[in-house]
């Protein structure tokens, strides 16, 4: 069996390489692309709401934005909350 490497075959592989290379291009090297930092905080269901309010306000002052609240983990009373900035 003989394989012929024509111009179309080479151009096709160059295109595939360019697409894959673009996908693996790091986020830091792309100007204008925004990156985020994530943080998980645990809030106890037994704690007074005012304590949670103060903690959430402090996280907001530090630039953290609330993303989601998850059900408590098995065997505990703490609810994980996800933040990003």
C-alpha cells in the first residue's frame, strides 16, 4: 500500500494542528481574556443569620461574588458556598 502525501493532505494536517494549538493556548497569554479565582466557604446551619450576613458582607468587600450554595455534606451541618472574583 502506497500513501501519497499531496498538498491537500498536508494542508489538512496543518489546519488540524492550528486548531489544536489554538485550543491549548494558555489563558494568561491571551490578552483581554478574564480569569477567575474561586473560593469555598462553609456556613453552619445552626449559626444565627446575622453572623452569615456579616461574613458575606466581608467577602463582598474583599471582591468575592457569591456563585452558588450547595446542600450540606453528609454527616455535618455546614453548607458549602462557592464564590469567585
